[in-house]
C-alpha cells in the first residue's frame, strides 16, 4: 500500500495509563499491513498525565500527532479537532481505552477498499450492566421513532471514514453536535462489521448517568422538530377533549341543574393542563436554548498545545 495513509483519531480524557498500550497496538497492526499511519491523540483537557505521556511518545515516534485542549470540551469537539487535523485518505476513530479493538483495523480497511465511505464496527452489549444495556436499547427504539435519522444500537464512534465522508462531517458547522446522528445524516455507502464488547482496560468510563441522559436528549432534539409537533398535537387533543367534556356538562346542567360543586374536576383539569403546559414550555425552551447557543458561534474547542497543523479551515468557527 504505497502512499496510502490512514489517520487514527483517538480522543483521550484522563487516559494516561492507556496511551502507550493503544500506540503499541496501532503500531503492530499497521506494521503487519505495511501501511502508513498517523496517530492523532486529542487530549481533551485531561487532569492526569495523559498529555505528558503523549508528548514523550511523540518525541521518538514521528507518526504521533497531538492536540491538547485548554480544558475538557467533551468527546464531540475532540472528534472534530481530530478530523480537522487529519491528513490521511481515510480516518479511523477509536477510543483510547482499548474498548475498540485495534485488531479490527484490517477489516475496516477492507471495507474501504471495497468502496465504502463509512465502515462501522458494531458491538454486542455483552458484559455491560443490565440496566445500562436495557436503557440504551429502549433509547434507540425511542429515538428511531422520534427522530428522522436512523441510529443503530451498538454502533458507536468506532468507524472508518473516507475523505468524502470526512469533508461532509466537517462541512456541518453546528455547535451542538451529536456525531451518531451526523454519521447517519451524511449518508454514503456504509458497511457494518461486528465485534464482541470489550471491557475497559484501565481507568473508568467517563459517562455518568446524568451525562448519558443529557447525551440522549441531545440526540432526540438535535435532529428534528418532532417533539415540538407532538406538543402541538397534545395541545389539540386536550383542547378537543375539554370541549367535549364542557359541552356534555353544559347539557347536563341545562337538564338537571348544578348537582355537586365541581371541586374534583376543576382541580384535575388545572393540574393536567398545568402539566402539559410545563412540558410544552420545556420542549420549546430546549429548542430556544439551542438556537441561543448556536447564534454565539463559539469555537468548538481551544487548543493549548499541539504538534500538528490544522488541515482544513472549513467554516468551523
Ligand atoms: N472522552 C473524551 N472527552 C470526554 C469524555 C471521554 O475525549 O469528556 C474520550 C475517552 O478518553 C475515551 C472515549 O472518549 O477515549 C470514550 O469514553 P469512555 O470510555 O469514557 O466512554 P464509554 O466507552 O464508556 O462509552
Ligand atoms: Mg470506553
């Protein structure tokens, strides 16, 4: 494979113990393939020795590039930074914690040479806590009902992208990013390969339940206006039911007079309507908040230190 280069993007947040391991694994894989690669580590404002370890590694490994953020910006900005700095014909995105087995790289590349712009490694949910896998799979069922993009359970960020797909992703300038949705939105031929779930090598998962919930809401809201529409329908439904109820009561009163003071019905309708209104306001507020964030057009990330040039200057800021 002459003159063919693969950029591997590795977002790393407090992954000090994993840096050398993932680099060794990559080196081994690419040597076997006799294929050039660059490893782009994106240090997402880690508080441990991640940056120091990457720096040391970069001193004697010319294929190691790094970008270090001024603070923790999150995995999504880390991915963009990686994509913007990637020089390869194709990019492979993988986690630093070795949960994305580097041994799949040959299969990913095979997919690329078969002509696919996206090759996705899809994982089974074995070894994951029951509650989390239940939550995830119900979440995907819900999102696919609600949103206008197709997300598949177990398809994460571990994937290969060809140049066309990379440029498509970079051309999307939104600040609130939900990569899973973006990957699906851009289209292109996609191939899926499967692998067994792997437990984290060192350190802990950085996702708390609260972050997962927020990520989930992001996924639903960032891709469609359907929740707004549902609120609208709900309002209609409730108004219709109330009208029927009021006319029935009116007729009853005409014929029988006022029977019991309507304490129960008053309170229950006030409560129900109050609830519906609060939910609707919440949904609208979420969208308004997103509009507000987007209008600021802040950069996705700030670089503190780096040993590589940015390749693309697409309208990202
Ligand atoms: N990560 C990151 N910034 C963050 C959180 C995570 O760059 O704020 C990186 C992390 O270092 C890892 C990848 O994203 O390489 C996936 O994170 P993690 O293993 O915590 O997620 P999980 O595998 O549990 O979904
Ligand atoms: Mg992980």
